[in-house]
């Protein structure tokens, strides 16, 4: 599979990785990273890779839904939201893995249309495509 990347961005992590800093090369964002208590860290204010992934996935999926809407001719209702919940933990095979749950709120859209729109969106969304071989994404659709 090849990808003709139309946009690229670069970020650098410093410090201890999960307890350091991460910043974009273009200077538009810099975040303090904090290890969550659940992973043995101090917790508190700060970001972590899972928070960043949840933000990116929810925004990307909603954007991809607009493209799926044009393809399926199913209108994305006003007030639509996508909430991503990302988890991390040990895998039974060793190492760590992530979990992903998407809650897609499509107010007033009939269930069959909502399901079709979300299914097509999963084939378009780069985040869904990137993780489909290794993460079982659980999707809840509400209308």
C-alpha cells in the first residue's frame, strides 16, 4: 500500500517520553506530558499519548464522515458529535496495546442510515485505516 501524503507534520518528544514534553516543529503547540496514576505515574494536569490519540481520532472521524456523507448521500445532521475513548494496557501476548471506542451521535438520523454512514466512514478515516489490523474499534451509534 502506498500513500501520497498531501500534508505532513512533525512533533518531537523530549524528557522521559511519557513524562516530558511534546511540541510541534512549527511552534503551534507544546504540551507537558504526565504519566497517569493508572500507569504508575503521578497523574495530574498534562497530556499523554492516549489523550492526543483520542482527540485526533474523534476529529478525524468526524471530518471523514463529511466525505462519507457526500459518497452515500446521507446528510450529517447538525449537532453531530464523535467521542473517542482510548485505553492502554498490557496485552496477553506481551507488551502493551490500545483499545478504541467511538460514540457517534447523529441526532434524528434513522438507525439504518446512521449505521451505513458510520460503516463507510470507517473505510475513509485514516485513523480507522491505520489501526484496523491491530485494534478492535467498538462503535456505538446514537440518534
